[in-house]
């Protein structure tokens, strides 16, 4: 992007004159933070001051929602609204139609005398206002700040989005959220120019939308006693109150305390209208034929057996051999199509227990009668029928990427979520189908922050590298999802969504070439202040500068760094959890004995993640004599014997093969795989060596008998590290690894004293 500070002499003279009358400030680049980053931004001298005398002028209906949003912002923050005149251009904030500007794009010009927003559609004006909002001080997000000076830096911005679909999803089934929370979330989306709100309204754990023809869906299907997720949240809430289930969704019904709730059709209309004022389209998801238990529980004739139930992992689906399933689905979708103005209706289609269809004579008969190859094709047979029906209502069908497996009709759009099924993208693109990229390794914001860190979200490129320009056209955009199994309240939802939502929004809007992680981190400093002003609870990483294990020989000196500017660090050395009443960090810490160090940082009352570090007194390990070297290491593999890395025991008669790297290659997608790598590591000099493993699931790294990196347990890809003191020479190394459920990955690194982090391979390994 072009990001220039521009001061022409003549311009500066004019401004110095104006600044005599109006002492407006000139902003530095570091004082301006717009996310997502605009295509072109030129900062100039001086600034515009918004006051209660500032008037907005417009002439078109399409300009009104943007103008109203801006005026409302001031009413909330400053206590006055801005007068809007719809008959001319004599205000100092002026909306002007410019037909040559693309849809959603805008041109914003701020001088000390005037603000001009040009666009060709309502979305363009609205995004001009959202940029203006971010140019105003963060306190504009707060109520009642009458004393603030509302300065907007002089600036020229030309801006347009990369993708047309910039989506966020919320799951209302696993845990429910209120109308106010939905509206608040839509406001967050607007701020970051996101334009598609995917409401996951039905699932096994609750039906959340009124369907007039089938009242039991909400009379009964919206209420539950306690789900396994509720139990898990309650257990976690014992030590982490952020997992407390929101009390407002408990109701006394039929003498029982039940969890649940649903949106009436009138409420849905209110949500759609609120979203529409913010240029957001609401896409409903009614999942069928799987994830359909809340319907089957109350209308059991829908299932193959006439009863609800579960397969090994997923719930039993609707029977696709019964006409009633097709009829029921169409009746529900008729009401949905009438209610939602969106082009698309999402029908789920993921994670179907097709075993139920294998065992069902009716389903098998449909397969046979229609010459279908298998149950995937049966699902596609159903999808095609539903799609044709939706077409009669003027709607397009969208579904999760499983719908690709049995074949797609050409108008279907798919949401790609399974990182381990990249072929679904290729199949869809080659078939001419459009897709939304929402991969679970990057854009599932319900994943813990150590599994899906902010950087991973920012750096993800959604269009596959190997896609041709023609294939790339089928990527309509991106979306992040907030599955709510373990998100039982809105504060927790904020914490999982922020600040990652900003990283995703930048990928959705800003061109690939204009993205830059370092520059983004700079802009995040001011964005954090805006999030503070909005009262958003967001994730703050741990204190940095510490390994999971810090080794020392005589004395350790540890310098800690706060994760965000201006945070205070506190720590304990007695194993207790650190809080604000722990010891405050001021100078580097010195240790001469093995100690457990726990650190935390605070931004106001918002805590960072706690970091636990074992500061360990060690002596140098002696090397072993090795004469010939192989640049390889021994690998032993076993399938189905162990369940977790911590249980792996190498048998006495283990047979090994030679490999030249420690990784999972050759076993992609396999489950229950245990591996042990054995060999030697070369310490090029005497000193403290760091090792790190990143593994999905667990891994353990030993030097001789010492556990250096403990990355045990079954989990998604997490990196852990540790240190060990080594004398120069060869040292025995063992890495154990286990993959439980598929999607395995393993990387091992080392860092020599004063060196760079390198993958463990090549001349430093031997058998
Ligand atoms: C999904 O996460 N099952 C779409
Ligand atoms: Zn059936």
C-alpha cells in the first residue's frame, strides 16, 4: 500500500493560517491506526475538529445509514448528535455519490475544514464512516465523554475490499446468546468491515429459531437439562470463572431448571434489520441431514429407526429414504426463506453418521433405485433436491465441504473447513463451484489461543498457492467461526474472538500485497485501546522472554517483557498462582537454585495468560563417543498400541528404520500412530542448548535420560520448549510422539548458544 506523509509548501502555509483560528494538531503515522489497512492512505497536516456544530450533508437514501451511524456515535460518546441535512452539500461532513467507485469501496478526504466521503453504494459510505470512526480517538467508543476534543487527522484514503464475503459465524445451539449480545457483536463486525453474519441456529444440542409449522422444535427442542459441554464448562469454571454458563439462559420449565432459548421470527427480523443498517447480511444455517438431533428428538419419524440416537461420534441423521424427511426440510426452509432476505441458505451437511443409512433398508432402496454409488451420493441426491427447492424461493444453497464428496450441482457454494481435506477445494473449483475459506486450523476462533495464535490467523493466505487465476475467482471470501461448545457466555466469546478477529478482517479486506505483520502489530497498539474503550475482553499472551524450562549452571538472569505496551508484570517463586498481590517485576530476576517461576501481566484489571517456567540448575552433560556419523536417526513406529505419548514404552525387540528428519511424514491422516526416534545430537560447543517441539498430538524430547521438552498429552498443534546444559560432542537424544485421531504433525528444533533456531536435521544428528 501507499502510506505517505505529504506536506506541500503551499498546503502547509494555508494550514498554518487555518490553525491560528483553529489550533488543530498534526498527527504522526504512529498515531493513526486503521484496521483493516486501507489500499491507499496519505496523511497530511492539521486535523478536523468535530463539535456539536458539525453538520452532515447528504442527498441520497443510500447515504443515510452511514450518516446516522456517525451521528449516533457522537450522541453516545459526546452527548450530542450531529445534525443531518438531506438537501445539499453545505455541511462540513459531506457524502457525495461517485459512480466510478466500485461497490463497497470509498474515498475519504479529511482536511481541517471538511470531511468528504465519496462512494457509489450504501456499503461504501458506511465503510468510509467506519474508517472515520477509527481515525477518531478510541474514547469515541465510550459513553459520555463530553470533555474530549474530537480530532480527525487530515488524510486522504482510497479503499476497497479484497473479498466480497467477509464473514463471522456464531453457534447458538451449543450455548445461546441474547438479542443484545447479537447486536453488540454486529457492531464489532461493522467496525472491522465484516459483512456476513452466519447464524448456526440448529444442532444436536438445541433448536434456536421459531418454526411455526413445527412448534415442538422450540417448545421442547430449545431446552435441555445438561449437555456434556455444560458439564465440561462447569468443571472448568471451578478454577476459571470465564467458563461460567450464562445464568440468563436458565429457565424454570415444567418443574425443571432447563438451559436454552430461541429467537422468535420477530426477533430474527429485528436482527436482520439491525445487521442491514450495518451493511451485514445474515445467513441462516439449518443443519440437515446430520447435526439434526434437536429436530429428531421431537419429530422422531425423521430418523431411519424412528428414534433419536447417536452413532460412534455423530448423531443419527434424518432418513433420506423417507419422503417425510424431504417434506419436513422443505417446510422448515420455506419459513426460513421467507424470513431471511439473504441470497444464501446454509444447510450444514457436515459430519453425518452415514452408518445409519448403511443399515437402513429405505435409504439403501433410494441408493439402488437412483443408481447412486454410495451414501455420500445419497446425501448429494438429497442436497440437489433441496437446492432445486431453494431455487424456487430465489435462494442459493451453501453447505460445509462434506457436501462435495458425493458430487455438487454447479450452483452450490461450499464452506471449506477441513484442513485435512484440501481436495474438496480443488474438486469444487474444478467443477466451477464457489467456496468460502474457513479452515479449522486457522479460522476456528473457539480453538485455544496457544493452538491458533494471532500470528497464525494473520499470516494465513486463504487462496491456495496452486490455484490458477480462474480457480481463485471461485474463492468468494473468508470466514471465522465461533463454535460455542466451550463458550458459555458472551465475555468468553469476546475473549476467544479478540484480537484474532482483527487479523482475519485484515485478510478479508486488505490486498495480499498490502498486508504486513510488523506494521499490523504497530497498528494493534492503538486498536487495543479501542477494544479497551469498547469494554471487550480480549486475549493477552503470556509474559515473553521465558522458555518453558530455563537451564543455568551458576546463576540465571531472566529479563521479562510485558506482552503489550504499558502492562505491569507480577510473579511468584513459591508455585502459587500469580495475581496483582504477587511480587511486582521491576528488574531482571536472578536465580541460583532450581525454582518454579510463574508470571502474569495486567492491563488495568485484564490479565495475560500465566506463564510457568522451571528455572533449573543443571551441570553439563558429558558427551558419548561416536566415530561415524550418518545424518540420520532411527525411527520406530507402532499403530494402535498406545493412546497417548506419555504411555509409549519402546519394546526390547523394537525394530528401527533410518530417517533423516524427525517428523510425521509418510503417515499423513493416520490415527493412533506412536513413534520413537532415537539417535544422537551434536553439541557444537559447550553451553546451554534450547530444544522445541511442535506436535499434534503430544511429544516428549529427552537428552540422555533428561526430559528437556515436555509437550505431552493429546492436543492440537502446540509448541513447547526447554533447555539443557551440554558439553561439546554427541549426546543421546530420544523423541517420542503420538498421534491419536488423525491430522498429526511433528517438528523438532534446536538452538545452539547464541545461535538461531533450526530444524533438527543434517549434520547435528546421527544414529
Ligand atoms: C464443522 O466444524 N463441523 C463444520
Ligand atoms: Zn434411512
